[in-house]
């Protein structure tokens, strides 16, 4: 198995060099910028020093922002991970499909092979492509039918990625193993893997039945993270086996970072695209011991420091290889922050004066700005000469079409249908950006954001999530907020029915496309 793995791995790396597309590379291909798209997990608008955080130090991210563009009005397409990442990679709003809610660890591939992706575009433009870190968009052809002990068909290799080293879902969901080019990394044949999200395996302890085995972290009461135990932490879902392939949470950042650096070193002589998704700062937060105690906020604050370290290591490698000047780095987050999201890690008790959402209302899951307005930094020394902040309205869903604009790429008919070309905004030449962005919360309630206004459609969902202490933004009444003055403090829908009708009409038009 290991021998076969290495053969396939080598083939995946060499394939682009022998493809018809690669043979057609122009002489100036090396002048094309490398692209690294870094997506943090649950990192809030107020979690970084360059966005106002005082109680946690993020010198590497701050340096990236200082030498690039810090966007102040940047948005994810959704307030949760799976739909947000789906929209980013496909340029297609997740709410247009019924199967893009938060994915379980044994979900089937949500992005299907026939769907053209951002990675497809870069690969067809002569780039070597990679996805490293958190995935959370499903694997295999059918849900719950994956054979984790064999090559996994229908994977990232089918949607544009030459190489991948990924977590199937999230840190709090089984299977708790890394997958490298379709194989379980460090597979242990003595401990075959089984995964089930409906029932436990006979004789396997859970966090609920054996809390004494939770020597690293315990779940928060009533959150449900009390099923299979891996590394002294209980998870969502049931898992058996894994052996030496099981990750240790304290080493996840090291594993992701080292594989990202290895990919850069192997491919730095030709243009590359890397989709780098950290596990930080998603739960369970259990940073490496060398980062613990770096803040007064416990594991959550220390995980932010760990995230910053990852960014620093990537930047150091680019500089060492003398490719830092012509590498585009975009750093953002999949959605807004959440403090207590399932584990008793003292995140709430030790939060102090820190505000994960900064001045914004709401958090992850929410229709309010804190759910979808996220950090967004663009660095490209060769292409961005004037360093500044940008108030341009930008959305992650527009990255696909904007990169196509940069590459002058030809796209198949029907690809990235919701993505718009805003390359000038990304490099600081356009201060306005999008006319509007459409966003969704956990309950698929939609909102529309312009530079001046925010409209949230009426809904019947609960207005408050007690377990996570989050305002959802759900209301039976239409909501309209003036984003230039009061933010999302005063609902002005009754005072401005004309604006409500206009934004409602735009949203209706989007739904009918």
C-alpha cells in the first residue's frame, strides 16, 4: 500500500508537466504569480492585531497586512464552513443547492467531478495545484459508503487538485486522520478504519459513556461533542480503528504547515496555486504546548498565535526561495467567530476584553455582519505597489472570476455562475468593489449587503442560540440597516420601504436565476 501510495503521489506531482496544457506553457510562465489562498477556520474580524485585537499578538499576519491591502468590508458567502468553502471554490452560491449544509465527516463529494472549479482553472492555466488542511466538502461517490482502507474514488484529484493532504471534515468530526492523494496518510493495516454517523461500534467508548477517558478536553454540556474519543477528546460521529494514522490535535498545525512548505519547495520553479486551509481556530482547540500560555485567553487565544506562526512559516519559506515578491497571498476566514462551540476550553471565561467580531454584531451562524464579514488581506509585492486599506465591498465568491480575469483564462460555459470580475478591487485599483453581495446564515436565511445598506429577509427561526450565545439575525420582520451610521443597531425597514423593496427585488432576482 505504501509503495503504491508513493507511485500515485509522484504521478500526481508530475502529471501537470506532461499534460497538453503544460506543453503549451508560454516562455514567460515563470513570471506568472504564484497564488496561495489561506482560509482560516472561525477566525473573526476582531481576532487579529491588524484588525484591532489588543490581547493577542499576530505579528506575521500584521506584517502581511502592512505590506499589502487590508480590506475592511470583505465577506464570506455564508456564515458556516461548508457552504462558504463551496461558494469560494466553485463561484456558485451554496443556497442554490439542497446538499450544501454543514457536512458530516462521511459525506459524499459535494463538488462533483463535472463541476469546473477554481483549481481546474489554475491547472488548465499551467499551474501545479494543491489543497492542504481542512476540506469539509465531502469525499467519495456516496455518503457513508466510503472504504477508508482503500483508495477513495471521487476525490480532489477529480476537481482540479494535483496534490492534496487534507482533513475530511473538521477537527471535531470523525474520521480523525489525514488523507493524502486519496489514501489515509500513515495508514495502519493493523487498525482498519470504520466510520458511522448513526450508531456506535460495539465496545467502543464514547465521551458520554466514559468521560474519565477525556484527558485532554471535555465537551461543553449539551453541545453533543460526546461520541467517539480520539486523543483524549470526544468528537461528533463514531469511529473505530485508525491506529498510527490517528492525528494528535496538538500536532495538526505542524502537519498542515510542514506539508504546505514541502509543496512550495517541490514546486517553486513553476507557477503554483495552493488552497491552504488551517484547522485553527476551530474546535477542539488544543494548540501545541509551545504556544500554550502565549495569551491570557486560554486555548482559543493560543490557537490564534499558532495560526499566526503558520503564516510566518509560509512567508519565511517564500522569502528563502526568493519567490515572495511574485507570490499572491490572500488571507481570509471561512466565516465569523464563535467562542464556545462545543468544548470546555475556558474560551468564554478567559475572553476578557477581547472582541472576536470586533465592532460587528453577531458571530458565526448569524445573518448579522459578525457572521460573514471576515478578515481579508491581499499581499503581492510585484503587483501591489501602493499599500493601503480598502473600503471596497468584496466577496470570496468573486475570487474565481477575478483570478480568471488575472489569468485571461477561458472558462467553460456555465462555470462560476455567481462569481463576478473584480480583480481591480483586489489589487487596490478600484475602491468601490461589488454592487452587492448575497449571504446566507445557518438556516439558509438570505441577506443582501451593499456599500450603504444591509437587508435581511424575514424568517421564522429562533433569534438567539443559547448554547453558543449568538444572535442569529432571524426575525419575522424584514430588517434594514444603515451601514454608514448605526451599523446593525436600528432596524430602518419601516422608515425606508423603497430601499427594502429595491433590495428585496434584487434578492428575488438572484433566487430566480
